[in-house]
């Protein structure tokens, strides 16, 4: 079967790597791809925002499955257009993709379905949002309602910071994404990510993972798209996973199906494990980045067969198998990220890491210039390693990081620190 993968990040490189290993894959195309994905797939220049162009390509190349990696094409309705043209696609349609496209949509669904989450308010003007902040005090969380590339959330420690975040949204800091704002209670606990493969009715929990959103060591500094991750996440034991599925994920799937918008694809629940149990922070409607990288390193099943089962409504009764090892990934980002950064610096030393069974470098913001690999984004590389423990995977990943020659980049030095502390007792 010929497959088209949409996207160009580290998540898509990990998916390309997994898809390319499937015996069901005949040819793999990626649009637009990156320098790393080019080693697994034929990268093509295709405007993925142009549904007609994507459909024309799929028809010409006899594409049997389109895998949509990033959130924007899902929220914009690419899957709807593909399915209307008779092309199978992995990912939710536009209506249920609003779980990520609108934080207010998700909060209202939680309220209708009695799903545990933070108390909140939705606002379309700064004055009302500011009044809500002043009434509830800090710490408090301010979120741009729409897609903001992982940067539209401010966990404000003071009222002044929260008011500034509200003003930033309505002053256009996040474009149209900030035209509406959600202000919510600041949940206390430990964050974890739960990924669920969905076929409209059935949800099949994947392995757990834990992301590190803050840019600095010790989880300090502004939020980013993610600076590293590991799997499994010790905080999400089997009992907690079952509870999150029962109280959060399945009610969401049931409500969406009952309201005529069944969810197919990957549902990514960002959870806070509080003293009262798991509560939903937010939903994403695709694999996380960089969590996908650690999940693909551990998954033993055929990812293409699983995606087809989800698309065709055949997940009931299926189980998954995972490698026993821990996988941990460290993100190398361009200096200045998540603020302003420069593109075009050369990255050396990657060849020395090729071929390892225990370490894989997934490319994110890269491009090839002849024999050179150049940085072409904010998050640039994902150095991913396996180990018997979190500490071993961590050590192996940072050993690999040290072999990469890229003075224009940086990374956190403590990915997995909470889990390592647990292991050390």
C-alpha cells in the first residue's frame, strides 16, 4: 500500500520511521518532510493546506492511506475532504478536531459530560477576562482558545502576570487564536500524557509518556512545544490509566459519538494527577511531539495495521505490545527558542550516531544543503535512546547529545528528572 504522511517535524520523522518498517507499506511519501524523513520516505513539495492538491496527488500515486501528523490540517478539515473523495485518512474530522482547535469547546464538553477538569471561564473581551482573574486570584492559567503552536498558555503566578497574559491575547500576540480566551483554575499535581487510539467508539490506551514543556532545567521558564519526554511515565500506573480512560476518555468518545461527530485517530489527553485523581488539562487530536518519538521507539506492533484498524472501526478486542525498555528523548533547539532564533546553522556529528539500535536521532526543524544538515526551525533534533531504566536511557541520550557538534543549539540537561528521582528512591 502506498502511504502519504503529512508533516515535517520530529513527530513525523518518528512516524515515518515506524511506517517504513511495516510490511504493509509499499511506498511512503512525505509532504513536506525534512532532512531526516528523507531517509525513510520520498519527500514531496505539496501544499498540504490545499485539499484539492492533496487529493490530486493521492489519486495520481494510488495512495491507500493518508496519515495526518500535525493539528492544523485536522482542524482545517483535511480528513473530511479526503474521505469525501474516497481516500482513507488517519486522523479526526474537523468537528471532533475542535477538541484541540478550541479550548473552550473542550471545556464545555467536559462540563456537559461531567469530566473532571479545572474550573474555568470563557471570554471574548479583555474586561470580562480581567475581572475573572481579579476575582479568582493567582496562581491561575490563561489560554488562547485556538491553535498557538503550544505557546498560547501562561501559568501565571501573580495576578499581574495573568492580566498581562489576558491583554497579550486580546492585543494579538497569538493572532486569531487569541480572539477568545479561557481562564482556568491552576491544577496542582504532576502532569502526564495519555495517548489513546480511537475508532469512533473504542479507545485503546497506548503506553504512557511524560513531556517537559518548560524551556529550562527544573521545569522553569516559558512553555514550549516540548523539550523532551520519556515513556513509560511512572506516575501513570495501570490503575490510574484505567481510571483516566473510564472517567475522562471514554465519556469524551461517547459524547462526541452521540452528538454526531465520532472521533477517529489519536486522542492525546494532557492530564494533571491531583490528590483527587486525574483531571483533564487539555486535549490534542494527534500524537504529541516529542512523545511520539518515545512511543514509536517502544511500540512492537505494526503501526500501519493499527491505523487501518482505527480507520475501519476494528479496534474492539485488540491489545498492544511494547518493549520493556524505557525510551527517553532530548530536544535540541536553536538558541533563543521559544523566542526569536536564527536558521541556517550547520549541524555536524550526526553520522557517528547512525546505525545504533539503542539511539535514534529524529529530525524536526532541519533541511539538507548538499552534504550538510542545516537547522531550519526552533526545535531541531530529538535524540532518543532506550535503556533498562530511566536513568540508563537518560545517560545514553545525553552521551549521544554530546557527540553532536552544533554550537548554535541548546537542550535541557535534566529530561526525566522526576522519574530518575523515583528510581533512586
